């Protein structure tokens, strides 16, 4: 089935196929997010990742400072 437009799962707007990346893992052969949605997701993911990394470091630093005694 050939489609010329897709609805973006992020902004819920119907956009031309040029607005979408080819996503071979998707059933319709195109990404489910338009370029705008993609870049926004990438930006968010990046900041989330940085935040997670910081939390991880915090936790590691804490466990070094206060060694749990008794509980394995
Ligand atoms: Zn979109």
C-alpha cells in the first residue's frame, strides 16, 4: 500500500512523507515521528541521559561515603 502522507505520532499532524525518515523497522516503511518530533525527542533524551548519569554518579559517591554495614 502506497501512502503519501503520514500522521506524526508526536505532534499528531498529518505531514508529507518528506517530513519523515525512512524507518525500515516500521510497518509502513517510514518513521512514526516527523523530523521535528525526532529532534525534539533526541534533545529530551539527551538531557534525560545527562540527568541519569548525574544521578548515577551521585549514588556511587554516596555509597562510597556511607558504606552499608551488615546488609549485603
Ligand atoms: Zn511531528
